């Protein structure tokens, strides 16, 4: 059975990242966008990263332009925006597709593990998947779930 640790993804600078490097960590994966009504969630995601990184927690941001063309920039523009507007220091990855035939294999797997209300499809930007230290999906949270609301779930996963 696959886990998060079986996947690779390009980071925002184009370097190949083996997600096996997160073995033993609790990870929150989020499809992000710079021009979305939910974009201010970057601040809450950064707070989670700051508060729990030293306990083995990571936020991973995956920009996606599949919803209302709300991530029109290239990777360098996205990185600059995240740094300037929200002081993002958690890992950001290259733009991906999360739905359709060209969906990144990581998101195909995440959706197969936690289908959500749309039978697998991701509805909008800032959908969040919480993955345990073992690399298995614990839960899925919709766009409207603010990062702070996930704290109890993160703390429970870190305690396991």
C-alpha cells in the first residue's frame, strides 16, 4: 500500500524532493493559490509550521491554477509573493494540477485515500490533507476550514 513516503515532487525551485524525507513527520499538504479568497490562510499555515516544526510537523504548499485562474504566476512569482506577503518559510512546491487526467500522482493518491464530498475531486484551493508519521492520510479538510481549527488533529497526530 503506498504512503506519502513513496512520492516525489519538484519544489518551487525545480529540485526533485523525495517525500520519503518526511518519514516520521506529521505533514499537512495544501493546494494553494495567491489570488483566492482563502489566500490569507497562508498566515495560519505559517503559524502551524512555526508552532509545531520542532515536534516533527511540516506544512507542504502545492500551488495550483485549476480553480478560477487564481494562481496565474510562475514559480518565482509565487515564491516572492509567499515570502513578501506572508513570510512563508514552509516548503513550497512547483505548480501542480490536483484534478483531471494530469493531476499529480501525489494528489491522485491523496484523493483516493480521502475522497471527500465530491467523490475524490478537490473542490477548490486550500484543501488540506493531514498525513501521519507513518505516511498514511488521517483526514481531509475543505477550503473553508481555517488552519487553526486543525490544531487538535495535528496535536493528536504528533502525540501518536
